[in-house]
C-alpha cells in the first residue's frame, strides 16, 4: 500500500497491536513464517536448519535431514526464539522487555515509551501547530492593543456551553493576531485560572483534507482529531478562515466537517476560535443556522489612526532588526497617514505594516556600501575558516606546509579588512525616510512620489491659485470652494462632516470641470471622482442602489453603489450631477450624510463620509427670464436670487441648511472665452509633441474662436465644438496629407477672416 492514508491505517493497526500487548502481557504474537516454511520447501528448511545450527555452534548437524513438521506442532522455542519467556513479549533482539535484564528495560521498554509519547498527540502534532508553545519560545510578535477583544474572547471561552468565539472583521484588521495575543497571555499566565492550563492550536484544514482519496478517510481524521482533543482536555483549536468548514469533505454519501463538529461544539466538549470576514460569514455560516448558533460572533473593527500608530510603535524593532535600519517616530505617524489616504482598498493596521516593511527594505537596498560590507564580512569569515583548516592540516603533516596558499589567504584577508574599513563610514545603519514611503506608494498606486511628499497644508494654501489656472471666469466660486475645503480639512470643529456644495448656474460655465479639477488637486488623481448621474435615480426604488438592497430583495448580498465606493476610497469627491432630477427619497438619504458625516448600509455597516467632498450640480433658475427694476442688484446677485428660488421649489429648507455653500456660477465674459479657448487648444500639444510636431496658436486665432463661440446657449461647450471643427479636423488632415514626411510644427492663424492651419 503506497498512499499516505494507507500508511495511516497501518499505524492504527500497529497501535492496536501495542494496546493488545499492554492488555495481555502474557501473550506474544507468533512470528511470521517465510514462504519456504509455509510451503514445506526443502531448500527453505535446509537454510533454516543451517542458520539454527550455526547459531548453536554445531556445524555437523547441518548435513542431517530434518523431519517435516506442521506449523502448530513446532516447539515454542522454534516459534518465538530461544530467549522466549512465558509472560513476556519478544523484542527484536530476542530479549524480554520486562525481564530481569537491564538491557531489555533500557532498550525496548524505553523505545516503546518514546513511541507512545510521540503518538500521544498524533493528530494535533500532524494537523495543528501549537501557538502557545511558539509564544513561550518567543516566535510570535508582541500584540499591541486589542485588549477589549481579547477580554471578550476569554469571557466566551469561560462559558459552560457554546463557548466558541468567532472573530469577524475585514481582511487585515488583526483577527489572527488576536488569537496569537490569547496564546501570548496564556504563555505569560495573564489569564483566569480556568484557562491557565489551556493550549491554543492552529488547525491546518488543508493538511486535514490532503490525501483523502477514499470514502471515510476524511471523517476518520476529523473523528480522531475530536477524540484526541477530548482526551487531552486542555486544547483550544483556532481555525483561520473558519467558513471553509462548510463544505469541506462534502461529497456524495459523506459528511462535511461542519456537521461532524456540531455536536461537540454545542456540548462544550470541543472549544474552537474561528476567524473569517463579514462577506464569508454572511455567505456561508449565516446560511447554516445550526452552525451559526454554536459560535459567538466577536466583531473586530478596523483600528483608528491613533491605534494603528501605537501598533507600529510596538513592533517597529522587529523590522529595524530584520532590515538593519532605523525608523523615527515621525516616520511611523507618516506611514499610517499615507497608508490610510492612498491605499484605499485595504485596511489598517495591515496596510501600514506592509508599507513600513517595504519602505525598510527599500532603504536597506539603497545603502550599497552596507550591502558590500556585509558581503565582504561573509567572505572574510569563510577565508578565515579555510586558513584555520589549512593550518591544522599542516601541523599533523610530515611534509612542508603550503606556505604559498597560506600567504595567499592572509593577503586576501588583509585586502578585505582594508575595504571593510573604507566602507565603514557609509555602512552605518540606514535611516528610513519619507521618500522611501513615497516611493513604495508610487509603485503600489502610480501616484507621483513628489505629490505624496508635499505637505497637505502647503497644498491647501495654494489650492485657489491652482484652481484658477484651469478654471476661468469663476473667481468667486473658486474662493468659496477653497475656503470651505480648508475649513473642513483642518478639522478645528468637533463635528466631523464632509464639505458640501451646490453648484448652480447655466450650462457650459465650468461646474463639472471645477469638480474634476478639484478631485485632481485634492487627491492627486481624477480617479477619486465618484460620479452619480441623478437621472438614473428618478424612481423611488432606486434609492436601494445607493446603500444596497434591503433584506429579502434581490441583490441583498451585494453592496450599494455609493457606500461601497466610499468604503474603498474614503478620500474622494462625490458628484451628484443634476440633483433636480433625483427622487425625493434619494435626497432624504443625503440628509444624514450631510449632517453626521456617516451612514449605515443595508448590512448595518457604518460608512464614514468625513474625508469626502460632496458636490451637487443643478441648472435650476438658469432658464427663468426675469427683470429687475432700477440698478439695485447686479447681474450676479440677480442670478443667485433666481437660483435659490428655484432650488427651494424641489429641495426642503432643512436640506439647504445642511449644505456648506451654494455656489452660483457667473456667465462667461469675452476675456473668459479667450482664456478658455487657449486652454482647449493647449490640450492638443502633448499628443502632437509625441508625433514630433509643435503647435502654435496665434492671438488672432484665439480671438477669432472666442468671438465666434460667444452668444451660444451652451457657452464653453459651444467653444469646444467650434475648436473641434476648425482646429482638430484641420490638424488631422495636415497629418494625413504629410504622412510620409510630417512637418515639424503647425501654426494656427487667421487668413481673410477664416481660421487656417499651416505647416511650419
């Protein structure tokens, strides 16, 4: 039998034989006869006779023929050997283990006791690893924080029945670390008396399933593990990814692991600590209500930024020692803040620890002098070892020592020592810098390291100027937006709520463009813009798309469009385009977000919006023709008054009161049209430069474009359409006509009242 499981069966049979020997000390299993003895082969009998005679020292009897005897008529000495004693088992050397001989007691008796000690924890040692023993040996990193969760686990483990905690949390929040923290507490004796003698074992489900080819093998392993845990009595099994129990070993006519464990879990005979994510718990364990009620859920929330900083402070020495680097406390704070801001698809403290680890590796590899010094140190140690062996060999040799080889080794050692001394000033412990953190984040996310290293306050101080570079003719709107964002980001107020705006004004004046530029300037990439077109939320039931479907409806297992995106990217700009088209219930959902800065999704999970910027756009009031008597109000004041009146028709007063600023965009004047035309023409420069062509647009051409676009109903959109027809089409035709020899430059000018594109 060749498979591992068949070998397991053989081991079980061997165990049964040993138990028989213990139960019946006067019985010894008969020796197995060879095929020649069983068949009465004369050659086999002759060989056996010759072996016996040689053993007795009588060589003359080897030639005498032996009488054929049946198996059951053989004497006891011939069956079990000359050293057989009634009442004792025969050892491999013919001695009795429990006899008067001291050798037998030391030999087979000690080997049997060792074998029994090894087989005492047969299943635990094979399919589990002892976390408590690892904690006593110092092989587990210290656990920082999570005292409340560990105390809750200890309280559940102290129950009489159903004492099985299940850790539920997002990936990377530290579920496995909490189980290791319990093992550390047990190793240190910092637990109640009823848990002081417990041992935490990590179960490897993969090893438990591996190799189970035949029906009943997996059930046999599970049953043996349960029985062994019951017999030991002080074992707590930790099952990571506990949802894998559901369906593991499930096949036609067999039982899965969850069904086998249920009786032992309910009676308290088996204590299990499980760990899984919210999604897997809801998908697998909640569907099996019988299994769910045997576990007591313990929710593990993501730690705050302050708690994550304390975690990094507690474990930083492990990474400093591993990488031979030094990390300042300011760097740890920066690592957590950068991880929270830029790595949005993972959770603290895991992403901050990974960022610190890779930044330490980056700093260690950057120090080439230290790398070379360590390599030379290793070569120097090997050279000294070779020299010592050569000297020892020459001392006992009769011939002359190999002076040439000795001199060569000493010369190499001298050169390496001199080089190590030269590298010593530059080979000190490397300091990990913020540039290392920024470089790692750039590799992970693609955001430029220079933008990451820039201080947020310095960026906010120049926010208005940078917005004016790309948004023309809306200085008042830019100032209002920049002031509100600075007020929110500094977080002086105790209320944590997002910055919120309503952009109103006629179409084509830059409302949506300002949102895109704001997302790019605030969060370094326009991908952080989350856009929801309110024309898709005109029905009452569409509100479920924002926070998720309620229980009992299709799509309950799926997350909401808005809440899930914000959970993944907490630093983002939310754009609700054309808010007047949305159903009133959608606006009611936004009330809590604007006031408290958070909302619960369909699964009851809280989603924080405090780091977002919420912008709603509307064309309300732009199509209302009204006149004012006299000169008391300017055009801008009149437009704002019309917009507020139009907003009040479909937005309730309590909704408008929760918005930070209602920004009214002014119609574009002639100067704004000229600046926007120059910006739009400049958008073609990078693409043409890649083709080896430089684009130049004359001032007359810019004025011509602004003049012909002026007066349209769509403002800047009309200007873009005009540039597409008059400039982009002519540039494309120029490139096609000169495909074999493209020109080095292109000039956009006005000739005879028309726009023309010439090759330079």
